[in-house]
């Protein structure tokens, strides 16, 4: 990653699951990694750049979920195929849940 493309938020591997609705629908799908800014998803059929998506992320450790809007901001069509989805307009309550989950992941080391 170049100096111009440093991430704004640190990403963490996660055991959270999500439901994703874009031009494809993914149910109970594993998230590769997560940050306060977005998620990375491994999928056999990555979406096109700019695709709008509606995502429900379920956090089994906390028995909580967040519903967020996102936009596909990067795509890898090579194996392993994956894509990055940036969160758009997170609510304050969604940010609180995400921060709580991320803090717990940080503490696990």
C-alpha cells in the first residue's frame, strides 16, 4: 500500500456475519475484516465499483447488530476474490456498537 493510500481506520479480523444486498444478495456471509470505516468481503462474484449496498452486520458476542449503507470502493477479481465496502452515513448508535466490537477485538490481541 502506498503512502497515498493509507487506511484511515485499522482493520480487524472478525467472526461477525452479515447480510448483504447490492446487485447480489449474500446471507449469513463471513466478513474478512472490519473497521470503523468499512468491511472486506470475500465473494465469488465481486460487485462493480460504486455499487450501493445495504448491510446488516451481526455481532454474536454482543447479541447486537447494525444496519448500514455502503459503497463498493475496491474490487479484486483475482483469487481470492474480494471487495471493500465503505460505510456511508453511520449513525451514532451504529458507531458505538462498532467501536465496542473493535475494542473487544483489540483487547483479544
